[in-house]
C-alpha cells in the first residue's frame, strides 16, 4: 500500500503529530486516499494503540481540535498510542472521484480493511477501536461481516449509536424529501448542530444502516445475518449510548445483547444532549472520558495480572 508523509510537527504542548496519506486502491475508485494522523509524545514511549474514528458530518477535530485539546490528547497524556483516520472525503482525506456515491458499504468493505492493514504494518499489537455515530455503526457491521479482523482488535468502544437527537438523525425525513440534496449527492455541512463538514447523501440515507428505520435491515433475514455475525465476536466491548430511541427493530442495546462473549459493558447517558456531547463537551470530559479511562485501565490490569501469573 502506497504511503505518503504529509506533515510531521512537534507541537508546543509536547505532542508529536504525524499525518500520513495512504492509497488503498482496493475498490473501483482508485482516487480514494485516507488520511491517518498519529499523535504521540516526544518525551515518552507509548503503549496500547487506540484508533479514533470520527462520526458523520465531521473529521478528526472531534478528537483533537485546533487548540490541541480533546479525547486524543487526553489518551496520549495517559500513555496511549493514538491514531486518527479520516474517512474518504473528510478532513485531510481528499474528496474522491465518486464522492457523491460514497456510502457505509465503502467504509465496511474497503476503508476499514485498508486502515487495519496499514496499521498492522506500523503497530506490533492489536488496537482498541473507538468510534461514534454512523462510523460506529459501520465499524460494528465490518466486525460482524468479517471485513475487519477481530484477531487484530483488542477492544471496541462505541459512542452515540442510539441518540435520536444526533446530527444524522435530526430532520432525516425532511432531508430525504429534499430533492436538491439527492440531486447534489451530498448534504451540506452546517445544517445541523455539530455538522462541521458535508456528508455524501448515501452515507446518511443508504440502506445498509441497521439502526435506521425503513432500511434493508427491516428484512428478518438481514437482521439474522447481522446478529449472527455479532454473536461470533469475542472482542471486549464498551457501549456508551445516549437516550434510547423507541420503536426500532435494532437499537444499540440490542447490538450489545447480541455481541458475543461476556467481556462487555453498557453505559446509558440519558442526559446527553446529542452525540457530540458524548465526545467533546464538559459532559464528555467529566463523565464519558472517565468511564472510558476506567474501562481501558481495567483491560490493562487484566493483561498485567495474566503476565504476572505466567
């Protein structure tokens, strides 16, 4: 896989920021290039690798803003080795030729496998993957389908999959009826709170999303295939969800229930304002981040106990 170092900077806060572009060339759109930011400290070695996947209408800034703050820095300061990919057409990832046709299928079948393959050449150990919103949905689908190898995944943290007030749900029916968005092929950023970037129409309204009403997953066969794939997973899971949306065939809690293995935890934040408030806000910093810390520390303590007993 072709790789290009775009920038390498030593920031004033002591963090080292390296931005790479990788060219997967694994789909019918050879123009796709994915940006991956590596964040670490110059004065200490990093330990467990953590991959942060941004959600819809956004980019890596949800984890690491222009002021150098966010969950990414929080994790680096605690010794984690942080990697922040940006999905095709977002952030430092250039707009691809078929941008208007981008969908969750592309993430599941092409982008996630490419990112995992690339990271395996840079990292010697399995990664913990953290994702929110629609990218969290895609990550779940990739694991259930097997396009993302669970053997290379140390654990998964999913944020805000079930929030009915998130940027991708708010006014979804109204957007679906707007012929301009369908014809243009993308939904402009800034139409909803927290929408910092435009999003291809197919990513929001495509039929792959099992959490969306009137999707292909309303087929019982599709639901059985999805939940059957989840049942085969043995990856530790932390599910952090906002207020539950009623009346759906699949919810984040149902995904949690079908997830294989017993090493899994579910956290409900009923007072979360929206998906972003679970990622970058005072609420996130004082509640969600602390719960993620505890969960990660629990995993590390378990590994340490196993090493000592050996």
